[in-house]
C-alpha cells in the first residue's frame, strides 16, 4: 500500500466531516483507500485531467463531494482538495 498524504486544508475538512457528517466522511475515506492502494484502484483515476490531477466524486444524502488528488514527483499520492460541490 502506498503512503497517502493530505494537504492541511483537506485534512481539516475530513476531520470536520467525521465530527458532523460521518456518512460523507465514510464515503471519502473509501475513495482515499482507492487512491492509496498499490496500484491505485481504477475508480481513483476514472476522471483524470491533462495536468495529472485526478477527481473522484462521491454522492451522499443529496450532496456531491469532490476529492482532487495527484501523485508528487516521487509517485506518492497527495490529496489537494476535499469539498462539497454543486451537482456535477
């Protein structure tokens, strides 16, 4: 398994979700497992942009949650954003 890193803001967002909206936090944690697996689960790279950034969208209770991540220069996965979005 690869070592997953979260930037400070996504880390704080995930911690807050665990305290206030645990169902959404659980779905995001599942997506983070997809990213962390070696090799990454195909669902982690289904939406990939030309700049190397990948997006995962999870839906829970009428809300869509976005996880943006990329691999750093050493190939380690780094989560850059976790947040609620408008319907995608």
